[in-house]
C-alpha cells in the first residue's frame, strides 16, 4: 500500500532525500528535519499505514519491528542507557502532520514532561 502524494513514501522510494541512519527490509530510520532534541530520528515502515493503530491492526509484527528498530537507533546514538522517548502522534489535535505512521525517537537531553 502506498499513496503517491505521501512525503514519507517518497523518502522510502528515494524520490525525496533524507538523512537515513538505519534501514531494514521493512523499515527506514532518518533524522527529523526539525529536530527537537540532540537525537531526533523518525522510524517508519516502508509500507504506507496512516497511524500506529492502523499498523497495529494490519500488521502487528511490523509495528514490533518499528519499535525494535527505534531501540537500535537509540543504541547507535548512544542514548539507550541515558534514556529516550518514543512518540506516536495520532490525529491532527495531537500534532500529527504526516499521515504515514512514524515513531519519533528523542533523546540526548533532559526531556521535561509535561511539555510547556
Ligand atoms: P508528526 O507531527 O508526528 O506528524 O511528525 C512529523 C515530523 O516529520 C515532524 O517532526 C517534521 O519535522 C518531520 N518532517 C517533515 N518533513 C520532513 C522531511 N522531509 N524529512 C525529515 N523529517 C521531516
Ligand atoms: Zn506513505
């Protein structure tokens, strides 16, 4: 499944460039263009699914692989021990702007919660 006007499908196909940090057969990880922390990487499945719940329903093993890859990114970035945050925004009011599921891997500084 893919949508021709999806930015992240274009990153998967190579049509849009990205700073790719990891790839697996079914996933791609690349640096966020507007980083909110010293490490800010997005991990996506190559297949188009609109959000985490849709991916969980369609292919739970692939959602598991996205999370495994997110942890590997944290290890590669040296933040697995200090700590990192995984975020799936779902829906416009949560701030989801790209409707191809992606998990944000954030770390490398103290992440205050709640925000603001
Ligand atoms: P979200 O708000 O959860 O939908 O996250 C979308 C994220 O994609 C934002 O953090 C953007 O900074 C990021 N983003 C948008 N365009 C690009 C791009 N071309 N390459 C890398 N990250 C991008
Ligand atoms: Zn897509």
